[in-house]
């Protein structure tokens, strides 16, 4: 059909070219996902955005470089809407989701602020039910008797 016989060397050449193509795809996947994996391992608060920018910006190169630099950005900035421990907990939950793992178990009172809110909620529930509180929770001052 081709005018010549295919020998074992021709088949070895085809196999080598196919293997080289597979290696190029594997390297592409590894390098494109690198900024996201770095951000997740460094517990970056914007790890998902870095991951998306790494994949989407790989072909244009410049956005990928920016995502790579962003993955190493210091992450000591705290979101002012949460206390530092709550922010760290939220980052741990998000990174566990990005890794495909179960989020770490949360304690009932992860922070003093959450403990105070839980105590206030318990007092409000007892007051709504018409019960007298058994004891004053930690950090809550008893109301003066009128």
C-alpha cells in the first residue's frame, strides 16, 4: 500500500512518538496545575482563584506567571469580617474541599467569640422558654436585678 514494507523500527518510531505525545500532555497538566497546588499547600486564602488562573492562563503564559507569583504571596492578611482563628478555620475548610478531602472536624467553641455567641444563644433560648438560667456562662455578666 505504501510502496515499502513497515519494519519493527517503524513501529518502534510510532511508539516513541506516541510516548513523547503522552509525556507532553503529562508535563502540560503538571505545570498548568502547579500554581494551584502550591497555593493549596501554603494555605493561601485565594487558593481556588490561583488554581483557576493557573489553568486558564497557561496558554497565554503571562497570566500563568502571575498566578505562580500569587501562589507564593504572603498570606498573613486577615479578613476583617472574621477573627483570625475563624479565618484560619475557613481557609482549612476551603483547602480540604479543593483537595477533595473531608473538612477538619470543628469544635463547638473554636474561638472565644463563637463560644460567647453560643452562650448567648443558650441564654436567649432559656429566656424564651421562660426558664431561669442554671448558671451564668463564661464571659457573660449576669443582668442586675431590677
